[in-house]
C-alpha cells in the first residue's frame, strides 16, 4: 500500500513484549536490493515506473515474528507498508527474502535518491537500512514490444537480456524463460505446447545493466 507521509511512520509500533511474555529480539536486514522497473500500462505505449525491493531478513524469534516492512522516501514524504499478506517471500539457501516487485506511486515516475527500509517485529523492535535509487530518467528508453503471429511471438527489443514471462488468468507468473529478439515459436519456449493449458498471457521483461533498470512489455493474450 502506498502512502503520503504526514510526519513519522504511523505510531502503531508500541512494544508489547512484556505484555505477551516473549523475549525481545530485534529483527535484522541482512541484505537488500532495489531496482527500478518501467512497465507498459496499455498497448498504445503508456508506461509507469515501479520499484522492486527485496530484503534478506532474519529474526531470532522466527520470520513469523516480523510484522512490517516499510520502504520510505523521506524527501517526497512517500512510503509503502508491506505485511505478510502483501509481501512476496522466497528462499535462497538459508536466506529468506521479502519484498515486492510492484511498488507504485502517484504519477508515472518515482523519486530518485535515498530511501530507507524499516523492518518491525511484533514486539515493536525495529531496524532499518539505507538504500539509494540512482536509476536515470527513463522516458528515452524504449519498452520491449511483443506481437503475436499465429503460434509464435515476435519480439522487438533494444536490450540484450530478455525474458519471457507466462501468466495465468489471475496474473500469476507460471513460467519464465530466456527469449531472443525476432520470432520465437511458443512451443520452443514451453516444450510440448504446455503453454496452451498452463498460461493465458505472455509478456517480455528486458534488463539494461548500465541503467540498472528493467522494462516490461504490454501483456498479450495467448492464442486458444
């Protein structure tokens, strides 16, 4: 959820450790990563900037003890609040990462500069980590374009690294696979035609390493 800040982050973090009798162990942000993603909002070329932010987190009382992850841009008085119902979670070895790929804000661009990630547990214990978004202005960067041609797609992209994302009818990602510019048969992207029963839409994500920015095409309907 996106918010405009009015003063400090809402004061809902009153320590309750002594009331419930649990030990106080502040959570930890082990590592954090942030990336700007520009995504198509329609087939006519509309676009929107979004943030992808994920933090590797730890808590002596277990990950279930973590209640909030806030991403804060103080200068613009903008922040996002994530809870277990809203954040995405994945594991990499012994690391647990939480965050979101689609933090949106009013308007079509996001503020650059310094952000804070604030992690708060059920006892009100908190820790924070500074992180900087230094992506360039993105209006001059083209979005990849995907066109459907029978059972093939045609990809027009200015970028070297491109990935096809298959989505189900609910917008959930069901498969990602590298894709090259030009024509690609859908059966070559998802063997044995499994895309016919496994997905409803496809889009392409491109990454520009110099700008440290990702670009998403408009999502198109797959043939029946």
